């Protein structure tokens, strides 16, 4: 690691320990080292599948079987993966800092599996299902003889995730916005920051004067306005940050 990076990590560790509230926005890149594909990279999911055919309500209404097949494949993949050193580092930060809130766009449950207790899921969770008509949560879904799962009300059961054109859960986005406005330090990790309204959170943190840090191997629109941008994988950078916080705390 360069001397510049070591100095940047030490500065950040100090700011993290001084902060009363730390906000963290995570995206698909955080789970890449666990084996979950990202969306927009060259080897990302949407180079193989067209989002407009799968991740929106119209697609589900017109071809629910196709959408379910895609989500069953991803649910199966996500049921087999484990948190990586980046997730565990964020979980350890929770025990070292005054308050940390993980705001995630990911639907894979890996922050909770790693041990973070204050996790805001903006785009839902692939482990849950709900009725598309009445909204009732449904635990197990079965596909009897190729028939699609249906609710008692006659509505179609779907994964409890947020598709394009749908509103984010109100309580979660309000809380996330509040954190972006109040946190003294805000980290944006493994997200391309292009999908709104989640993408607006780190920019709001910049606006209100938080110390904003990005961790991503690639540049994003946030990079030029962040106070520090660590260009590397979160599974490598985050453990180094936690190590520095641990040393400083003593
Ligand atoms: C690493 C790494 C490593 C690699 N370590 N990093 C304002 C302007 C324009 C459009 C809109 C707007 N407001 C709303 C919209 C419309 C739309 C939107 O934002 N579109 C944009 C694409 C322009 N937003 C919506 O529709 C949202 N709803 C909404 O706003 O409702 C109100 C409304 C309705 C109608 C009209 C207007 C307003 C809903 C958004 C729901 C997003 N859903 C998805 C799919 C979920 C289901 C599923 O998974 O199947 O959520 S889209 C997809 O993108 C998924 C992700 O959570 C989300 C964000 O992606 P993310 O996490 O950033 O992944 P990538 O792949 O883009 O980036 C990965 C990054 O990791 C890269 O940068 C890598 O470099 C990095 N990386 N390895 C760290 N090891
Ligand atoms: Zn129903």
C-alpha cells in the first residue's frame, strides 16, 4: 500500500472513531467477492439478461413464469454464498463505533448474515415473498406442477424486491435520507451510484458537509466529489480500515 493510502486510512479511522453517526451505502460490488454477480459491469447480470424484461412490473404481469425462473435461479445462487471479509469488517465496525447504519441496495441478506444489526434494505430481500395485489408477506412458495404461486386473495405471489418504476419502502428510504443528512462520515461502497433514489444519498451527504468516502475499484460519478476514494475491492480495503480503527481505539 502506498504511503498516501496509509495516511488516508489513518485519517478515516480517526474520523470514524470521532463520529456519533456513520452511514454506509452498499451496492452489488460488496457481494461480488462472495460470488454474487454485479449488474452493470462487463461480466454483470445485465450483459446477459435485459433488465426491462425481468426487473419490472410489466415483465412480471406479462410473463411471470420467466421472471420467476430468473429469481429462482438467483435465490438458489444467493442461498449458497457467504459473507466475505468486507461484510465481516463492516460487522466488526459496529462493535467499535458509536453508531453505524448500513443502508444496502443488495437483496442477498449478507450484511445480516455477517452480524450487522442496523441494516436498512432499500430494494427488499430475495428471501422474502409478497402478494403483488394485497401486499401480504408469504414465507414459503411452492411451484406445484409448474403452476405459479398464488395468494388467498387471488393475486400473484412475487419476490419482495423493488423493481424499476416501483416506490422504495417509505420507512426505509426516509430513515436512509435522515442518516445521509445527519452522519458525520458517510461511506459509499461497491455501487455505481446510478440507480435513484439510493444514488442520491452519498451526494446528499456531500451537500451537508459529511466526510464522504468511496470504496470501488472503478471511478463513479461520486469519485470527484468524495473526500477520499479508495480504488480497490471492498474485501481488501475494509479490513485495513477496521484494523486501523482497532489500533487507534487501543
Ligand atoms: C466493487 C467490487 C469490489 C466491483 N468491491 N466494489 C431520477 C433520474 C433518472 C431516473 C430515475 C430517477 N428517479 C427514479 C428513476 C428511475 C429508476 C432509476 O434510477 N433509473 C436509473 C437506471 C436511471 N429508479 C427506480 O425506478 C426506483 N424507483 C423509484 O424511483 O420510484 C419512484 C419513481 C417511479 C417511477 C418514475 C420515477 C420515480 C426503483 C429502483 C429499483 C432498483 N432495482 C434493482 C433491481 C432489484 C431487483 C433485482 O436484484 O433483481 O436493484 S436495479 C439494480 O441496480 C439493483 C441494484 O440494487 C441497483 C444498484 O446497482 P449497484 O448495486 O450499484 O450495482 P452495479 O452493478 O451498478 O455496480 C456495482 C459496482 O461495484 C461497480 O461500480 C463496480 O465497479 C463495483 N465493484 N467489484 C467494491 N470487489
Ligand atoms: Zn393477496
